[in-house]
C-alpha cells in the first residue's frame, strides 16, 4: 500500500530531516510513528501525501510512484487519503457540516449523497447533533473529531494523523485513538505520528521510531 | 460568492476603478459615434459650393452657372445671393448675428450650390470637376462638403483613438487592481485553499471561484459604466444648454451601438478574468 525506498530529505545543509528511510505499510495496517520533536515524523507524513518532495528516493502509494506523477495529478492520490492535524485545520467561518463535506464537494458528489455521507461520518465521531454549529462553538476534543470526520468522510484507503492528540487531555486523546482503531477495523490503513508513548502502549500495533531522520522498527511492550 | 460580500470594501474600490475606466472609453466612443454620424449625414447631401467674385456681372455669373449645370456629375444648381447667404448665416448662428450687423457690410459673396447626382462618386472625379470650374477667373473659392465630412470623420477617429488610449491606460490599471484584489482574497482564504488541496481538490476547482470573482467584478464594473455613460448622454445637453449653438452638433454624444455595448461588457469580463488569472498564476502555484 505504502512503500518508501531510500528516502532522503534535506531542508538545509548539513541536516537531514529524513535519512535513508525504507518503509512498507500493508493494506489495513495500524501503525505508529514515534520519536522526539524534530526527528522527522511530520516530514515523513508530508512526504507520503506529497506536501514535501524527497531530495532522494522513491515513494509508492497503491502502486503509483508519487515522485514521478505531475503536480496536477497529486489530487487523485490525496483523494485516497484522509489527513488529521494537531491544529485541526478547520474553517472557523463555516459550519461543521461544511467543514466535513468539503472533502466530498471537491469530488463533485451530488448534494443528497454529500448530506448522507457527512451525516454518517459525523455519527461515527458522535457529533451528528452538532451538524449546524460553528467549530468555535465546540470543545477542542469535538473540533478534532470534526477533523477526523472530514478525513474519513470519503472512505479513504489511508488515514494519516500528525500528532492528532497533541492539544488534547489524556481522556480525550484516548477517545480519539479509539476512533482511529474503529476506522482501522473498517479496512483503512492508519498511520499516526505521536510521541505519546502511553497511548501507543495502550493501543498496540506496529511502532516505528524516528530519530534524527533515521527510521527503526520498535517493539513497545 | 460569499467573498464578494465578505471583502466588500476592496471590491467596491475595484468596481469603481473598472467602472471609471470604461466610462472614459464609453464617453469617447459616444463622442466619436456622434462625429461619425455627422460626417455620414454630411456625405449623404453631397454638394459643392462655388463662391464667386462680388463684382461679376449677371452674364458672367450665367456662364459659370451654365458650365456647372451642364456637367454630367451635377444634379441641380441653385444660385445664392449675398443677402440669402447672410440670412442663412443668421439663422444658423443666431448668437453671431450682432457681429455680422456691426460689420455694416455684407461679407458674403454670391455663390452657386451644385448638388451632385451620385453620393458614391469618387472624390478624385469631383475634385477634377471642381478644378475645371475653378479655371474660370470669376470663381473665388470652392467649398466641397465631402472634405468636411472627411475632416469630421478623421476627428471622430481621433476621438476614438484618444478614448482607447486614455481608457486603455485606466483599463490596464483596473487589470492590476483586480489582480491585487484577487491576490488579497487568495491570502484571506489561504487556510481554506490549503485544506482543499489536502482533500484532493484540483487546481481548476480551487481557481474557479477566484476567476468567477474577477469576471463578476469586471462585468459589473463595465455594466455600471454603461449606466453612467447613458446618464451623461442624457444630462450633458441639459448642462450645456444652447450656448454652443451649431457647434453643439459636433460636441455631442450619441448612444453606443449594440456591438459597442456588448464589446464593453465583454471587455470588462476579460479584464476581470485576466486580472484574476495573472494573480492566480503568480500566487496560487500548485
């Protein structure tokens, strides 16, 4: 599903954000990427959704080498992915419904379909009652759940989450990770970047450790 | 479309500039239309006026009259005496009546007005005919209205060119203003654009709302300018009154033709579209 071969990324000399990263994530896998701040976790995720282009190496997503496809075709790759950020990245002047349905709007989904799928996604994160509220009327935990609903509304094959619980208290973080588990059980490949070791230990799964741009498989037990 | 309302001040500003630019183009176009119309009217009634020496005898006048009358180009001939010429002048330019009366003499020479048969006659043929008649020593001067028509037509073309030049500069300014307004809109919606890109929106999907905004601004601005030009055409004669007399016929406005109206609206749309496109090309690289 996701394969990285000898991926290197340098923003400025002499530091390497990613250093010869090799990774293979299979379909339906639940995977954590952990490591200290500045270790390259976000860069690795950004490389997967091609927000950054590696200095060297190849990244294959669903059999497509995303380094070789032209810029205007990246949208097709991103439509297979859902992305969740630490800072939620919600549109505060738009209602919850619009924030979630935006991912369907870009696909040109018919309004009826859009409403149905948005409602299903919000029900999954237990926010179906807040459909017409603005994000500013929601708590942090609820805002992150809206962001998750947006990420899953078009049934992506891959869900990427970059420090999704960084701004949340432990109980909320636990709830959010529980949601990721549910989404994963439905067949979505989930990759979560986090440095919350306690949660990793509690939820288990494959753990990859990044340190100074180098990736190691880690056994968290 | 929400952003048109959301950032209304900057949109009103750019709308005003677009409108003013097209008002300039529209005003000069309408003046040029008027001049061309006058030239056309003048050409329709094709005639040559031969001014004769004052001291010509009746028989000498008769000879010239005969020569003109027998030309195959001439349809009819009318002799105009100095008194008739003076009366016609007072009728056409009543405000200059006093000056004429104060002269104490009649400055107008007798003349022969020759109406030509075919308005489509080539100018060279008519000039050749005039030259033939002019050989006669009794003919002092000749006035050929096609020359006037040509002059007025040239003035019309010049007015149009000035309009396009001045308007063009302003249209170019509005192009940059639209471009900058759209750039500000892109900046204001940076987070939305980023999210759209992350959820897989195509470049076209992201750009279309901005392009539409530009086109709406351009078309609205040019439509508004058409209203302004319309009211100027209505109000300008009221403002001038009859102070310019016969000159008012020349310094006047005429409504824009349907093609010109459509061209101005289309031009507005293009300014908006291209302004927006240039901003997106520079500022929204994907």
